[in-house]
C-alpha cells in the first residue's frame, strides 16, 4: 500500500524479531489522516526510495534508513557468505542447533549489535514501535527513556553456595523487570524493552548479563566451583560494574602507579621474535632490525601488590582475587590512565616509542638509549628490571669516560679512564676491545657492560688514530692530528693541554712571514708568498702538506722558492721532485727561470745511471713516476731532504705500484702539488694524505668505513665536514676567483648542435640496441655486474653524438657537431684567434685533423703517442702561423702553459668537470693577457645532454666530490639509466 508524498506522512521505526538474527529494526513511512494521526496506510522505506520522501525526512532519518538497510537479511547474506548457496540454506546451515557455525554466528552477532547500537543512540525524538504479528509497523509505540538505568549486581555467599542476581533502578526507583515479558533488544551495550518503555544502561552493561534473569530470580553457584567462578566472572564484573557482596570482601584501594620497564634479550630474527608474544602485532619493532640480538622493552605499572601491563588498556579498574583461610578478598584497584599516559609520553620524549606498551630494538640502539637516559628515567620514578631467561645480566647503570690529552715532544699522550658504575678501566683496554670489534665485556661482578654507541661515534677517530708503542697502558696520537685533538677539546669531550705555538697551526692567518731566498729570480704574488710561508710553517713542525691551488696559479714557482730556500740553508741536502713524464721539461724551464742557481739533475731516460750517489752533486733531482716505480729499490736507499710530488693525483690509487713505491722513499719533508686532490673519489685524497702525513686518516679500511662510504654513498655532510676538519691544516687550496683577480675574464659558451638525419638514425638504432641489452642485463645480473656494458654503451652513444664515423668507418654521412665546430673554427681563425681543441677521443681529433688538412690549415698536435711534446708546445706558442692546437684531453690536460691561445674548444663533455677545467686552464693562467673564450659543444637530444643534467642532479660541487666515468656510472640507478637511454 503506497504512501502518497503529496499528503501528510510520518516516518517511524519498528522493532521486529528475526528467526535467526534476533530483534531488528525496519523503517516505514505512514500516511497521516486529516487529524494528523497515523493510519494503516504504510510503506517500507529504504535508501532506494528515501529521496521520494525527502520533504518529511531530516539528516538523521537518512542515516537511520541506511543503518536499518544494513540489517536486512539479504545484506547479511551478501556480507558473510562466499559460497553458492541460497539465503534460506545459508541461515539454516549457519544456525543449525547441532552443526551450526559458531564462529560465523558470533561474527554476525557482533556486526548486528554494532549496527543496532548506532541506531538506538540516534532514535531520540523519533517514533519507535513494536511491529505486530500481522506486520503492522505501528502496533505498539515505545517510550524512549531519557535517563540511563543503573544495575547493581548482588552476591550472597554462605557455607554451601553463592546466590547471584541483579537489580535495576531508574530515576532512583527500583524496576521490577523479572517475569514481566521484558526482552533485550541489543546486547552490547544492553537496551531493554519493558512495559512499553525502552531502557538504556549506565556503564554500558552487557545485555547477556541481564538476559538470564528475565524469567528467573537468581543463579546459584555451588561452593565446589566458586573460586574459578569468582576469578573468571566475578572479578571482571567488580572491575566494571557496581557490586554488592555479602560473604566476601571487596576492598577499593588507591595507589599511584609505579612504572616498571623490563628488558629482555632475544637472539632471533624479527618474524620469530614477534611470535614470542601473544600480541605480536602489538610490538613496535625498529626498522633497522637486522635479525641479530635485540632487546625488548616491556612497560608495566605496579599498584600496591598488583602489576598491570601497559598493553592491558581495558577498563580503568582492575581487580585481583586473594584467598585466605577459606575467605575471599577482591582488591579493587582503580588505575590512573592519565598518570600512565604521562609516563608513556615521557618515554616517547626520550626516543623510546612504545606500541601497546612494548618496543623491540637492536641491541646497539637499545643500549645507546640506556646509556643516555637510564639515570634520567630512574630519577623520574621508573624501575629498570632485567629478565634473566638466558642467565645473562647486563650492566644498565651509569657509565662515563674521561679523556685528557697532553702535548709531548713528538706526540699527544692520551690519559683516559672509563667507568661502569663502581668499576674503572684504562682507555687502552677500551681501545683494544673496539679495534677487535668487541662491544661487550664482563665486569668483576659478572654483569656484561656494553660500550655505548655514542662513544664509538665521539671517539672513533681518536681510537683509530691512536698508537700503543710499548705494549703498556700508554696511548699516543701523532701531532698532525691536531685538528682532532682541538675538536675534542671544543666539544668538551677531552681536557687538552697544548702549547700556543702548536695552536697556531689550526689557522693560517698569522703565519710568520719568511724572507725570500736570495737566489729566487722574480717576485711571488701575495697569495704565492702566503703559500711559501705555509710551507715553512709545516716544515717547522715536521708536517707534510698538499698545495692544491687551482691550475695556473703557480704551484711550481712556490715549490721552487721553497727548494731555493732549502739550498741556501741546507746546501748539502738534495730534494727529489717527481712529476708526470710530460712535465719534466716544464719543471726544467721553470727552474731555469725562477731559480737559476739550483743545480738541477733530470733523472730520466733509458740510459740513465742508476747510482744514487750522483745525487750528492745536485740540489734538485727531477724524475718521473714511471722511473720511481722502476728504480724504487735504488731510490729508497737515499735520504732526501724533500720529496715533492707534482700532479700527485698520479698516486690516487693506493694499491698501484707507483703509490706503493713513493711511500717507500725516505726523506725529511714531504709535499704534494695538485689542482685536483679528489679526482675519482675521496680515496684519492686518502692516498695522497697518507703519503705526506702517514696515519693522518687511519688505515684504508677505516677510511672507507668512516668517510668514503658515508660521503659517497649516503651524502653525509657531517662526515664531509669531519674530513675537512682533519685535513684542513695540511691542505692549502686557493681558487682563481679568490686570488688571481688580475687574470682576464674567462667566458664559457655551450654550443648546442643538432644531429644530421643520417646521424640521428644511427644514434637511435644504437640507443635502442643498448637500452634493451643493458636493461635485460640489469634484470639478469643486477646493477653492479652491468656497469661494464653500461660504460661501453654510453661510450658508443657519445661517439655517435660526435660523429658516427668514430664507430662505423664506412659511415658516409655528416655530423651536426662537426659542421658547427668547423664553422666556429674557421670564424675564429679569420679573426686571428689562436685555438686549443680538446677531445677525449683521439679518433675525434683525427676527424678534425683530416678537415684541417683539406683546408690547408696548419696546426700543432699532441696525444699520448706524441714524442716531441716540447716542440709542439713551442710551435704553437711562438709561431703566429699555427692557429690551432689539437690536444688529447688526457695527454695535454696537465702542466702545459699555452697562454698564446684565447679560444678553447671542448669537443665532447667529460664526466669529470674538473678535467675540463684543467684543459681550459692551459690558456687561462698567469701570463694570459686576453679574455679566454671556451666553447663546449653538446649534441642535443643525446646522452651528452642528459649526462650533464644528471651530473647537476646527482653530483656535488667539485670542491666536495669530483667524479669520473667509473664512479659516475656506479652511482646510477635503474631509473637514471632509463633517463639516459630514453
């Protein structure tokens, strides 16, 4: 019977009883007569047709309709059934009295109760009825009581039994509900219909606790089962509801919670550790869990004699049962959730974040926390306890370290003690434990002390760099670790006694000015004089140094001034200068120019006399790295005054034969010169600094772990600053922009070149081939094993971007870059510019060379195979008829002075921008009078362009880390490779 929306109507909610689901709700609209009273004309309303009646509904009605819909049996069927079975069969089988699915019944009951409780809470001021047996939704109207009724549970114990029953009060009056046809509409929480009234209850009484008494007076508990019943039923009841007892005692006790933090060690993987607990998902596990030994922190609260887990977050009242001489006492303790929460928040502020009262941490992290906060949490009222399930007890008291460092003649002596509670140990024992990678040791009382992680961080370098000479308790550290000692003092990690004289080494602003040697011809610029003074300062204290000025700032002249000074003060002590073969001639020329009085001997050539005694007749011996590597057995027998390495990045690989050879040389002072102290990675720096100041950066493994990996793999700025702090006194680096302000301007242009159609086709074909092959290789063999193929592929693509003929000699097409280079070259020559042309590919130089020959343009040429380097340099520098100098980047990027040029062409971008800068500096150096224009040729839409973009994104400035092809490729992810080869 449809209800008309054009006439007055009323929405009502009706309670009816379902055969299986109990009491449910349904919503109806009922037509009103002219008097505004309900008629028999009604219609079921659901979410499907509710909008038709929206004029008579409010927001609550729409919500109630949605919830009543959710209680329909077809909805229950769809929600809880996953089998092909009819609705009738589903309910018959689920609720079969013998074979029914009890778990499914419980799940459905929980869902239905949740929906009903939401409906009942929102029925205020709505019309609610009991449905008649004929389906009339308005058979009997219910009154919704505004107050909540209260329940008092009664227990009367005598010698044979305990009688149990509840009483109900409403508005202070007792409600007679037993044997009155009352029924429970909802269990959790309880809602009851009695005498056409709908009751709700305070303290959210469970309807199942009332239902047994609707048609009975009481329940009798035999004495034989009373203790079990009291423990499992009565105690929880007393915790949550009002109870009146006769025959046993209920004591309400008030205590402040005492927080207890229990530590338990587990030697297990994360997954197994979680299974140790019933509430495994409630344990907070640190992300760094590596499956090794872990510590579980478990928080509890003690109230008097009762202890409650922090994870037990149920009712705020807990009850424990005590039986004594046949009598029972229920101890009713009201927990104080706010105080418990304050303690949990306090732990959180210290960094210990609990989940349901627990957290599982790696042992190192756990003891780092204990070292920092154990005393504080004890002072804050916490009690720390340990579980002794494995018989192992850790020391968790106060630990401290006291370090004193005193300057000695050649060393800093370290006097330090370590305390764990009442026990004291010398620093050397701690040092030896850590060097053996031991973190734990046994104290005299049997407890296990764990060395705090913070000590490993704060004193790692002191431990790594310290030395034990006599096997006793004395530990020392070399004086070139002054920066480390000063920092420990500044951070209040050590008490340091140091002379004012040595303190000056930390800064270079107030170096004592040294007189220039009389035999030095010419004048040093102010910054060069400062470098000369710095060398004297290092010599005074017996330290080695690295002069790392930019290319073209005159490192050679500064070193020669120092060597001239040494000749005048120590005439009988020759020094050894080791240079790349290509720079022997340059050093000879510079020595003649600045220090003509120096007796210079060039120890080179296949016919050289290997008798080192001949060195006694000279002041300076110039040789090459290759000669030192070959003749080290003879050279290491001679004691030199200075050993100076020029372009010292030649020993960047510490495992190379040349690096090993120079470390065997014997001398009084050591100095290295380089414009790129870091070329491949920070290990380059370690190798060079280990030559000038052995032990300054620890052994190679320590340096890799402590600096190289954090800096290069994790971009750790703090480690980078630490490394700079250690080497700072021994590295002097000035940039052109800082000191050579009189140099002419250097202007850089990026010339973007467009590929020719044939070139572009060749490039795309190669890119597609290598892209598929590289990605397939990565999937099969992982990134690390695909680097060689990646380098090969990228090299091929870069060569095609220059000119496909470099890859395919039969290629007959042209190259966009070649045309742009030749156009710019011819323009420059016509305007009387002298031009340096650099390429890393000799094949590329040959292509340019071929076109110069066709145009009858004369040129100088230099690559790794050129014998007469000096002649080629002089030809270009001195002849106005030679406008072009073709140079291989590797062969000509160092040491050459080519100030006749004012144009520099970089034909192909090198992975390492510092190498490009060195090439440009062949022209842009002291002596240059003209503006230097650099043209860097980049082929658009190729890997050249994308490599530059990736370098900008992934790499740090050259002052921090400078990369080469190998180290750059190692840093690429699969996504980066996709970008490069897209």
